[in-house]
C-alpha cells in the first residue's frame, strides 16, 4: 500500500469561539487518489468533531465484536482452532471445522 501525504505543509488551525473551539485541518474528500495534486478538500470539515465521531464509531465496533467473541467463547464456539494456525512449507487445504 502506498500512502500519499495530504499536503506538503501539514498544519491545523484552532479557533476559539464563545461556546468552544473549532479545529480545522486538511482532510481529503477523495482519499483514494494517489497524487497529491489530485486531492480535493472541503472547508466545512471541523477536525475535532470528525475525530470524535470516528472514535465513537470505532469504539462501538470494538465493543460489538468483543461481545460477539465473548458470547461464542462462553458457548465453546470460539476459538474454532488453537493449533496449526500458521502453516510453513507446502500448502494444503485446512481441516474442515
């Protein structure tokens, strides 16, 4: 995977307001572009709110996956396999589980 820097001059700005702060930074609206000149940016993205939103979504995903794994573990359905997880040498079809 190649990663293209968002900008040659990375920076953020923090602006105080009576009811709080706004933090702005360049986040591309088309991040799959692999050329720095091809990025497009929205001036309406408030970086702190966006970051908090992403954190909440990732935390919810982490919690959901953890609960599912724990539920399967309690019913002895997880892990399906504990040995021979990584094969060295010639390939062969794994045992059916």
